[in-house]
C-alpha cells in the first residue's frame, strides 16, 4: 500500500480522451490498474500487461 498515494497522483495527472486508450506496462501489484479503472471514463480502453 506504499504505492497507493503515487498511483492516485499519477492517475490524476493522466489526460485521456473519452474514446482513448491506456496501456499500462509492468503492472506488478495492480494498484495503479485499480485506481485507473475507477478514475478513467468507462469508455476508455485500459490494457494492463
């Protein structure tokens, strides 16, 4: 959970068009993936690898 504040900060800075997409690489713990999914519009395609 040490990364949670950084994940929230990074997600807040991300600017994505409503029909855009995000590719997250090296998503080890999945913390950022979960934060992104809650903060991005549902129309944004999120791919976590």
